[in-house]
C-alpha cells in the first residue's frame, strides 16, 4: 500500500482514460498530460495505460509500505525522497517506509507518479481514472491507502531519460473546429494575433481564458465535444474543454487543439500565456 | 425512408463530425441512428459514436485519421445501408415521478407562472412521450424533445448551487432529469426514484439516444418503495419495444 499522509491540492488516480462510454455522457477522463505519463510508464517497463497519480500544483506526502520502483514525470515540483531531492524521468528504487514529498512548484502544473506495474485500484467502466460519480471519489484523501504490487528487483533498460520540457511553450497548435466558419475577420484576427491568459477557472473539465473576443449570436443544436475543443460563448468567452469535459455542448466549436498541444496546455496554470497557431 | 444531404467535417486528429439538416426532427434522428447502426455493423473496432439531434460525432480511439478515406467510408455506408435491416432497437421507458412539494420544490410557483393548477401541470407533464435527442452534459443526462408549449417556461433567474439527484425539471423547450446532484437552473417539479446512470451496473445507462420517455405520477409511498427496490436491484422500469 501507498499511504497518503497528506493529499496535496488535488491528487487523482489516472490512466489513459475511459473509452467507449461517451454516448451515455461519460467523459473520457484520464491523465491531462498523456505524453508525461507514457514516458514514465515506459521507463518502468509498464503498460502505457498503467494507473499513475496525477499531482496538481501542490504535491502530497506519501509513504511506501512495500519496496518498489517509481518514476516521476511532468511538472517540476521539487520532489524529495526521505528529504533528499530526486529528479523526474529517472527510475528510482524505494524501500518500505520511504517518504515521498513535494516542495515548490518550479515549472508546469501537473506531476505524475508512476509505480512499477501501476497502481492496482479497481477499474470502473474499463478505467481506473477518478471521476465522480463513475468512481466513488473524485480525488485522493488524507489517510487513504492505494494498492500496488511490491517489487524487490528490477533492472531497467533505461535508467534516465533526457527530455526537453516545453513548459514555456506558448504556441498551441489548433485545427479548424466544426463551427470555424462563423468567425468574422476581426474575430479571426484577434484569435491568431493576440496572446491569451489562463483564467482562474481552469481544472480537469475545462480551461477558461481571461481575454474575450467579440461575441456571436450563432445558435446551434447540442452536438459532440472532445478534449481540446475550443468553444466560444455568446459573450465571446473562450472555453477549452479538457479530459473531464462534457461529451456534448451547445456552444460553437471554433477550434480543436492537437493532441500534443492538449498535453502542453495541461501544464499551464492561472496567469500563464498562450497563443493559437492554425495548422492543417 | 428519405435520405438527407449530409456533410462531413474533420474534427481534430481523431474525429469527424457528420451533420444532417439543422432541425429538431424525429425523422432526422431516426436516419442518424439507422446510419450509426449500419456503421457499427461494419465491425471496425476503435470507434465511438456520439449522436445528438442533427449530428453524430465519430471518434477513432486508435490512431490519427485519414480524413478523405474515412469520409468515403462514411458516405458509402450512408448511401448503401440496408434501411430495413439496420434498424436500431428503440424503447419507450415509463419513468415514475413523485410530484410532491417536498421534491417538486418549484411546482407551485411553476404552475402559477404557467397559469395551470398543480394537478393540471402534472396531468400535462405525464401525457406526452418525449424523445431522447441526445445524452451528454453529465453521465446519463437526457436531452428530451417534445415538450408541449403549455409547459414552456424560462430557467430560474438564479441557478441553484445544489439540485438533488433525480430532480425532474422544466427549462425552455426542455424537460429532463438530473442524473446526479449538481448545480442547476431548471424549475424543479418532482423527483424520479430510478437511477438513470449507475456506473456499477453492466449497462450503466439503460436509455439510448432515440428512445422515448414518459412520466408516471406516483405517491410518496410508491416513491420510497421504488427507491428501495432500486437500491437492492429488483426494480424494473416498465418498457415498451417501439419497433415491435
């Protein structure tokens, strides 16, 4: 078991998502930054979709009750093992009783803790990803114990991965969304020439942007939405749906982010800047 | 059956959007479901289809799509499908609703605004069959069409922070059930003791897009009974096969 001494700001169990239930309104959930999770699982020679902890902004304090191997990825959050600093993208052996804790958020917004063979929490509708009410809880609470298999010996092929983190990258690649055609020249100009700021309203469901562009009066019937769908409200507010986002919506879907840019956005927080670049 | 001009748009790297004429119409919805059934019968794995009103969002979970190729597959499937064989199963579900004031916290105010008595409002709400035009917003939330004009009422001025699971509401041209506790601005007229969405069940949501819903008024005692029956898993919602 992994004992949660302190849960941190918002810590959840995630895998690569709950596919196949969108027609009954169940969001796919799953890690916000797939790319970071896949790398950490790869280093532990896990399956890409083995369950990890997604750690947001302020990290938890966790105690290992069995020896195993871990790998951290994503945001730089000054992690320590028994008070000694450790790095992301390294396979790290942990012993029974060791304590992992987090410090200052240096860059990015979401760190991932992958563990050898993945966390063994029950799957609901094919996924371990926490999303209430599909799972009983929406996040990890103090005192909880999270199951994993202990591993005494493991000789990883790769002990360290050099990565070029893109936390400072502001440019987000977007495709035209289904309602791109309703945008006026002046709306288009603003969308693609000015920077936007991540507002306080940002979470696993959606990121709202602080700057508005001109509004619209386009009325449409409710239709499917995806993670990365950028909607515009009648008042001109831009909403980017994320992994726990609703599966249908009634606001025009003007842009659709690339899968890679969704991972980049997942590492942005309140006040961070981004801009849109149209690709084909 | 009539064929419609459909349009197909790319929707990011892994999805496309297929659209029918921009109307809320039963015949369009049936045509969409005939298409989704035929597409599913092609047996290509990895696809998730999300139909709603006049569109279907088709998401491919396995890889990046080649738009021109999938567009052709969709057009072929739509034009060549066997309309008799590719018919989706459809049911009418008769859902019990307790309209007591305890649950229907806005029923008196709502009736007054609609210039109906509470009894007339219940009579009207339970007299129609509503079509499920989409499921989304929350797991198991049904977009129901077919509300009579007599029951059309704007949302409340101030949304509530907490609306109880099962609450049955009216808002604009819509009626519906909150599948879980949630914030909401609908006028609440009753509560349905049946869970529309339950992740622990093999089939977490018994309703599909294209089905119909009707409401049946029940007493407080029946409500409590159905609630308990639901919790122990012995309550069966009354259903009628619409294709039979």
